[in-house]
C-alpha cells in the first residue's frame, strides 16, 4: 500500500509539474538536461613501425592505404554499415550487402564490431602478400561463417547466394533460383573428400592446391597496391 | 562513385580472392598495372596561392583539365609548377572536388564567375552536391532571368525597326504606352473615361432632391436620366472602340480573347448592349436592372493602368492555396461553433438562434471580431461558447495572413527590382555607349592627328573619353593600328554616328531607279570573276549589314546603287591627301547591303565590259557601282 501511495504521489507530482509547464509555456520534457552526446568513436592506429612489422607492406604502401582508409572513415574505424555502403558502390547492379557482411566478419578478427585500420591492413597483407597457404586459410575463414572449423552446406549456400546476389537480376544466362544450390553441390563434390557433408580446412587446402585454376587465380591480385 | 571510395578499389580486388575457390571457370587475366609510377605531389600555383595535392587525386577525373594532359599546357618550367592565372578562392572549391568527389557552391561567390571557372577547368556543374545544388540552381535562375530581362527590354527599347506593320505598331503602342505620344494620350484618355464611368455609376444612385409632385427622394439617375444615359453611351463607345482596336492589333487573337483583361473589358461593356436590346421587354427588365451591377466591373479596367493592382491580383492567385486553407478552416470552425451555440441557446426563450444556419451569421460576426450585436447569447453556456468562439476566431484568421502578406511582399519586391533594373539599365547603356563612343572617337582622333603619332592622342583627350579609363597606351596604339588595317582592307572608314545618320537620310532621298536585273547580275558575276583574275582590283565585302538593315526592304528592288563620293568637307581633308590610292568611301555615303564592290584602282583603267567601269577621274568624284548580291 505504501508503495502504491508513493507511486500515486509521484504521479501527482509529475502531473503538477506538467500543469506548471503548460502554464509557463514550456512543454518539452527535458529541455535543460540534454543527453550527453555520445562522442564519436575515435581510433588511432598503431605507429607505422609496428604496422610494418605486423604486415608485409612497406612504409609507402601503408601510407597510401591509410590515406584512402581515413578518407572514407574519418573516425578511424569502419562499422558494418559503412563497410556495406563502401563495398556496394563497387557493385551497383546487384546487392552486395550480404557478401560485405561476410567480408566484414572475415576482416574483423577481434570481433569487436568494427574494423580498425590494423584489421584492415592485416587482412590486406594476407590477401595480397601472403603465401598461398595463408590465402587459402583466409578464404576458408571467410566461408566458415560460425568459425567452427567446418564448412557446412548451409554456410556454403549462404556464401554462394551472397555472391550471386552481387550479380543482380540482369544476367545472361538468366539466373535461376537453384543456381547457387547447384554450384554448392559442385563445390562439395569437389572438396568433400570423405563425403561427410562438411569440408574441413585440410580437405579444403588439399583440394585447392591440386586445382590448377584456383592456384593460378590466387596469384591474380598480386600487384594491386 | 565517389572519389574517396575509388581508393578502396584495391581492397575490393583483394577481397575477390574470396571467390576464387568457388569459381568454376578460370579467371580472366588482370589488366596491366601501369600505375607503377610513384604517386607524387603536384604543385599548383593559382595566382600566387599555392596548392598541393597528390597526382593521383587529380587523375581521378581524367576528363577535366587538371586530370588530363591538358594541364601540361600550364606547366611552368622555371618554377617546376603548374601555374593558373585564375581566381584562387574558387579554385579551392574545385580542388576540393577532386579530393572529396563532391563539388560545393560557395554562396558568396558570383554565379557567373563560378560558372566560368567550372567551364575553364572542364567540370560540369551538374555534379554539384545535393547540399549546394538548390542554392546554385536558384542563383542561376535569377541570373538567367536578369539576362532575359535585359534582352527583352533591349529588344523593346531598340530603335524601332521601321518595317513593323501597322498592326504591330498598334499593339506595341497598346502594350507600352510610353513608346509614343499617341499611345500615351490614348492611355490617359481611356483611364479618364474609366474613372468618369465609375463615378457616374456611383453618383447615379445619390438622392438628388424631390420632384415636384412626389414626396420621396429621387436618385440623380432618375432625375437626369438623359444626361447619364449620354455619358454612359459615350463611355461605352470609347470602351468598345478600344476593345475592337486591341482585338485587331493583337498578334494572337485567340490568346487575347482568352486573357483576363479582355474578359473584364467584355463584361464591362456587355450590360449596356444587352440593356439596349432589352428595354422594351417588360418582364426581363428586372434582370436588366441586375445587369447594371456588372457595370461596376469597369473599375477592374484600371488594372491595366496600375501595376500595384496587377501585383495584388497576381498575389491572390499565387496564394490560392493559403486562401483556400483559410476558407476551409473558417468553415469548419463556423459549423462547429454554430452547432454548439444553437444547442446551447435552444433552451432560452425568444432566442434569435432559430436554426443552425441562423447561428452561422452570429459565428461569423463573432469570429471576425465584428460583433454587430443583433444576435446575442443569453444563457451562461452560450456566453462561454461565444467567448471561446471569438478567441479562436482571432487565431484562425491570423494564421494564414502572414503567408499571404509575405507572398505579396516578395512579388512586390520582385517588380520593384525589375523597375530598378530598368532604371539602372539606362545608366548602364549610357556607360556602354560612352565607352564605345570613347573608343571610336579615340580612334577617329588618332586618325585625325595623323597616323604616325601614337601617343600624342593621350594629350588631346576629349571629355567624352574621360569616362573611359585609358589604362594601356601601348594597347591603344596597337588597337588603333589594327583598326587602321581594317579600314585599309575594306577601303572604308569609321565614322561617328551623326554623320552616318545624315548620310543615310541623304542616300534615301537620292535613290536611283533600279537597272535591269540582267545587266546587274551579269555585272556582278563578271565583277566577281574579274576580281579573281585581277588581283590589283580590290573587291570588298561590305560587312556593315546592320547599317543598312533598316532599309533593306526599301532597297530590295534596287539592284545597282550608285555611290558617289562626296568631297570631303570636314577634318578628313588631311586624311584624303594620304589615302590617295584608295577610294575614300566614307561610310557617310554608302548604301550598301551585302554587296560586292568592285573598285577600280587608279593605275588600272582597263575598260571592262562588265558594267563596273569607272570613270577615270575619281579622285574627286568616284562613281562605283555596287551590285547587290
């Protein structure tokens, strides 16, 4: 009962306040106490020397990379939405948001919801300057959505759908609904040696190393920077 | 794609490795990477202010000046920088465009200067970012309007092209009364008669004393019926004539008939004619009386005479939505309050609020704070409702009014600006004319002082040149020399306006009948051919088409014109002595369309059978046949 009364009193008090404000002319509830605006997250990367040590880029390349990075993300970190926006601009005819989501997860190695410059540059270092083994490792990491060490058919289907989404509608020949699924079947046939329905990292790396096309295509983007 | 995002392309390409394992077909070969050259800093010196940026930044947009090889034209070897002699303040924005991919428009810059800079650097203005695009478009539109205004009034105020038909002259007189005296007179006369007509309508109804055998007052209209009828007739006569004249002169009659002013005119004079037709019929004379009400529309004819009235009408038209909203909200409030009032006062005895529509009147009178007092609530509830009604009335009416007022103010200021521009235009044209005349008179002075004295004319500057600031004597010298070369080339001379006009008049008086066309055409063709053969013979295309454009119609039948050189009277005598070998064809004389003038040069007197033979003694009186092309 006392709590009831207390609540009643509180309500009465609030109503009296409201009437008072109505009479004096201010009806906005919290006109004085503004919420302290959450200051934007700022992040400063490690020094150049540390980054040079961590990655395989030299100073100049790091400088160029950082300038481009900072231009798009002045705060120093990329969150997933910005990431999606940036990546989508490269694929205007389709929907690149799903693939960007997976990419983001692949770059965000410390899982803090944002990709800092270190994450970014380390990822790039693997992709551009790493050994084939490392690249394949990275690709496996990308496909393994829940990072449990196995690629299941569902995970692969998600990835495949994301890739096909980037194509958009206007393709030749026409994209059918089960094209991703068929592609996943082909992939699993190739990769899944012991036919247990999942692909492990060793199966993946073995299979890719035996495939000429894949080996050749891994070297494709060597001199991007 | 924004330029900044382009910097992420390497990342996107690297991320493509993720597709490789699932790819079923081999990948295409990557394009050759010819971007091996190091990304260096570029120094841009814009009028002394130095800007630096990466070379790659500039090359993001290869179809602009800075991004393409065009910038090499501006490379300055001594200082190893690119020098541009342009405005550094605006350049800042242009460089920012390269950096951020967004072009902004600075509000304090002049729109034409900005457009020029954009055009110079090869950037299309359509890529201005959304934040600044509206402002840019507004300013651009204003500028265009200003230019259009200038052109329009220039076309209007030009020397009247004399070949306007009578109909066009009349229409012009109607639309712009200040162009000619007749038009002005007409304008004032019609205005006067509109006023007279309106006053007569008003005075007609004033009681004018009693007739002998009647008790009640009689209006002036009935007492002096004949006088008023005559006055009315006269006014309607004038209005009818005016309307018919306008209808005749209108360039597009259908458009004219559809226009508002024409409708007002018709409504103003129709009642009279209908009345004339209908006086003998008894039962429709009641309608005839109502028709007289329409005579009051004559007062709207004043809107042709008053710009303010037109502005008011235009404002009301443009505020139609606000007015509509006002009306709608008022209606809503009226209905609500009338209903409440009716039911509140239903109980009281002998209440005037007999029905809800009856209560409308009370509500309107109360909401507009008029308060006649013919209907008053008696119950307490009624009085409360009445007070709330009057308070809310003030609010509802006060809300849309500022919108209408601001609209009116904007339109009024716009028209004032137009007037101001027109007033300024006179001084502007005066400045331009002074500059032009200063320039030509400088040249004429230069010539009269003798061709070889370049800098003496500095001293003998005449007052008209005081308006023209002479900044660069060397420039003037070269310019004068250039004009002289032109004179020599065309064998004509520059003259000032008065002498030209007098000569025009003279030539128009002394028109020669046309020769037979065959002869002249033969002569023209042969003249041409002979010109090509004889290079000693000078053939000139007279360029001054604008000089004779006005008289084009009148000389269409003329195929050959005689141009007689007048003996030089005024200060040209000294010139004449020098220009011996050429025929000093002053522009005083000529009456030339695009014609080929074949002039015989003095030493060559070979007779040609082409009709352009010249008399040997031409030093004083040269007759040159000009065949009109």
